[in-house]
């Protein structure tokens, strides 16, 4: 998904990424609880401003979303506040290829 960021939020985005890296054990716990195998965010910029490309792989994205909405983990509360403060819009992207090599 492409997430268009609110103007002026780039500093907050870097703080969020640092916070998640610092609290990686909490992040991994909530990913396990949600059935998420991979979660990645890439920062980009174009003539319209800054954006994230957000990638998630889960056993079931629908189930992961339901579990995330019901989560009581403090890291999830932090992440939800971040999204409310910095995300302007989001656009789904079409998956063209997806290969796995998790041996």
C-alpha cells in the first residue's frame, strides 16, 4: 500500500521508525499474535510530497487486521497514534509477483 504522509510529518516518521527499532521485541510479539510474517515500510518522496510503501505478508491479512484492531499491546497503541498523526491517505497497490523461499 502507498501511504501519503501529511506535510511536515517527516521528522515524526523518523522518530516512529527509531522507536519501533528500539522496541523490536514488542513489535515481534505483536506480529506473532497477528500472524504477520513480514512487515516493511519504505520511505519515498515525489513532487507531491513524502510517502511510505507499506508491505505486509501474513497467513491471513483479514485476520491480522482483526487482531490488530483488538490489540492491547502498548506498541500497537503507539502505532495507531502515529498513523492518525501522520497518514494523509492510503492507496492499495496491485501485487504482481510474490515468491517465498523460507526454508
